[in-house]
């Protein structure tokens, strides 16, 4: 099973890198708007300072702390790594990628970012090594109140978008595209990524990703 464990962690970390690249691409095309949580992070960055990645880490830490308190369970290692690494990767790619002024180039960056983000989520989620802080928050509301996941996700994203907008974060048609279409892309990407992981590790049963934690 060592081969399976190693590849699951590779998928997990590489997936977060790909996801963060997608976020940074969308930030470079922010004239169209960006994803709800990134509207909040960018608004905090513009008003207080630090970096966008730092605010991703700090909000993630706050969410992890709150959800751990209410769920009365310690988050898995993957959740902590998700909180930390995505913020670091976002700052790295924001530094690496040049700023663009052309609207046409920003549109290309944004659309490419949506696809890259969606497949990044598919890659990092497929090994089942722990939900990210924001996913854990959604699951908390679903568990405690019995609300549907779609309702909870929409309500949380609407709230953080509003706060981010009031802080000056970029909201536009791109924000709506992320809210309504990224989930559809992830739904396509996730099974593909799971099949790739199973093929590489020579597994035939997807249940091995659910029952064998390896962490």
C-alpha cells in the first residue's frame, strides 16, 4: 500500500498547486470579478495589507478553529495542509505571473483560471485526505441544521462576496460564472482524476480511496 499512500499525497499536494494557479489566474483577470472567497481575501488585502495568500491562511485558520470547536474533533492533517499550502501557493503564483492590463488578456486569464481551478480541485479532492477549511464549514452547517449542501454553499458564498465587495473586492460576471459553473466543471473533473489515480496505483476499486486513509 506504500505506493498508494505516496501517490495520494502527490495528488493532494499537486492538486492544491494547480488549484492555486487557477485562483491566481483569475486574480490576474479580476476585471471580470473573481471567486467569492477570493473577493473577501482581496478586499482584506486592499484595506489592511499583508498578502492575499496570508488572508487565505488566516481565514482558513479561523474557520478550522470554529468548526473544530463545534464538531468536537481534531481536523485531519490534510485540512491543516490545505489551509497553509494554498495560501503559500497563491502568493507564489501571484508573484510569478505578470499583471496584465489588456481586457482581452484578462478574459483569457480568467477563463483559463476557472478550468485550472476546477481540475485542481478534482486532483486534490480525489485522494480523500481531508476537506479544506471552507468545505468543513459547509459540512458543519449541513450537519447541525440539516440544510442542503447547495443552500449552505450558496448562502456562505453570498455572505463572503458581500463582505468582500464592501471591502472593495472585485465582483462581476466572473464571480457568477465561478458560483454557477465551477461546480459543474469539478463534477466532470473529479471522476476523471479518481480514475487516473486508481490507474496509476493499479487499484480497481474506488472504495480504497474512502476506507484506506494512509495518514
